[in-house]
């Protein structure tokens, strides 16, 4: 028996890396009866003779969307243009990271396509006030790439962002062998050309990088209650509100609004929160007796 890491999967077949070797295996039949489903990022025990997964080790973390285990950080990629940078989407991604208790860094791509120093400075100011690390990069000119590379060292990183922001381009710039390695996995798993429909883990400087399918704000179906509890800058104040289910809108004795009045929370950030909350669904459990 050997311990390895699932780095890719398709149609019930898993690519498992054991040191420098890769084995293509299937889970043992008993897993289905027990409701056990391995995912990319899982550490597993395999039988190299029968080519089956015999055990799935406990996870340190798990994301439902995209489905991936044992992530230590989320790299949120948003573009300055094409598509245009969205504060709303950035904060929804950051809220999603907080819900899952995983640290997040923000990477703004395509800075070569629009040299708008005013917009860049505004983005820097807003996120630095919330102690969120923000990096500006161009995969084309390589500007800012060296700083971004450092983020991935010894980390299990999930690169996340909407379609078209340049996630795969960024990973290609970091590691030119990315497409070749993914192509090898796809060929062995017989799944056709990879178009970032599935999660794939790629080794990099003592850690792994996960390229993930792109998804939009609509896919992050956060509730009003989740936003209230985990919105960046508000998550540390939530338990200080007088009402335990405070949504930081019309409630009295709200810690968030008190900090807003003291100018300890940016009015811009609060307006983004109100917009996010206005379009978010209510958790139905809130009204259950």
C-alpha cells in the first residue's frame, strides 16, 4: 500500500501522484456503499497492484465549488479589463474564502491592457484597509509575476475566478510546462482536450497549483446571513452586534454601522456590502421555529 495525492480525475478514474510516479486508479467498490467519494486534493492510500484506492485520509479543508480537498489558500484572479474589474465579485469571492476558513490573496490581471493608475490605487487602498494582500500582474509582459510566484511556494493553492480573467494564462506564465502536464493527464484519463472544466493539481515549488473552472457571481449563491457573518471587514464584528442575526442594514446597535460612523469602515465597502446583500437570497432556516 502507498500514500499518494489525487491530482486529477474523470469518469471515476483518478490520477494519483506517489512521489515522482503517477498511477491511474479507481476507488474500491465498498466506497459507494459507504458514501465515500474521493476528490482532487485528497490524500489516499492505493494498492499499486490492483490499481484501486483503498482509503481516503481525513481532509484539512474542502471546497464544494470547485470540488477540491485540502486547499491551504485561494488565489482570486480578477482582471482590470476584459472583463472589467468588479468589486462586487471580488468581495463575494473573499466572503466565500472566509466561509471556508481559507486564507485568500487577490491578483488583478491584464494590467498591460489599461494603464489606469487611479483605478489601481483605489483598488490598493480599499483592500489594504481590510488587510487583504493584492497583487497586480500581466501574464503578457510578466510585470508583477515574480511577486505572485512567491505566493505559491509550499502551498496547496486554488486559483479561482470568472471565465476570461486569465487564470490559465497566469499559471502558464508561472510554469510553462502547465499545458504539457495537463495534456498528459488528459490523454491518460481519456477525457479529451482540457478546457478547465475539471480541477487539475500541478506541482510547483513544494506545493500544488489547482486551476479551476471559471464561474460567475451567480454561481456563488451566498445568502444574506453568510454575507453578514463573513463579509471582509465585517466578519470580526459580527459577534459584537446586539442582535445575533444582524444583517448590518436597519438593525439598531449594529457594530458594523458603528464602525462605519467612526469612519473605521470605508463607505465604499459598505455600499458594496449593501448591494451584495440586496441581491442575495434569505436563508429560509432563519424563519423556522
